[in-house]
C-alpha cells in the first residue's frame, strides 16, 4: 500500500522559516518525480515546486522562487521543502505528490493529474 505523509508544518511569523518533509512508502521512491502543491481557503490549488527523480531538475512557481528550496534524499525516501522569508500569503495546506512524470519546465505543476499519489497535507500558517 502506498503512503505519502507530509510533516513539518506549523505557525511561524512573517520572515521566518519552516522545512517541510514528505516520506513515501510502498513505492520505489527513486522512480518517482515529486512535487509540492498548496491550497489556501477559497483559492485554487497551486503548484509550488517539483523535482526530478535524480534531483537534478527543479522548478519553482514565481511566487516562491528565491525563497523556497526543494530537495530529496532518495536513500531516506524523503522529499523536503525549505521555506524561508515566509509571507502571510504563503499560508495554506501544503501537499506532497509523487508521479511517474518529469519536472521539466514545471509541467506537472500545471497538470496535477500527472501525479499518482498524494499526501493528506500539512498546514502552514504565517502570521503578520
């Protein structure tokens, strides 16, 4: 059974940092491209960042570029999202996703159905 589990969310002041983690079990983690999405109340889901199988290709939404860093440790079956200089508009539920897809040009961030497995999400709240 495939399980994708996010952790690391919480409440932080504007300008602060958080690191999200995502573990995937029941799959060969290093066969899957990974992505982070977020959804704020009343808003559509937004693709935040993706990373290729090897970690050699990454892509960021313009809204987080320069502030967030995606990485993965295939030996630990874990995906990370380091979030710095957080803003109140970053407040959302953050979801991790795994898919047999590519990350080139951020394609799967625009087409979320490319991802096969999703976690339940971890809440990030940034206070002003």
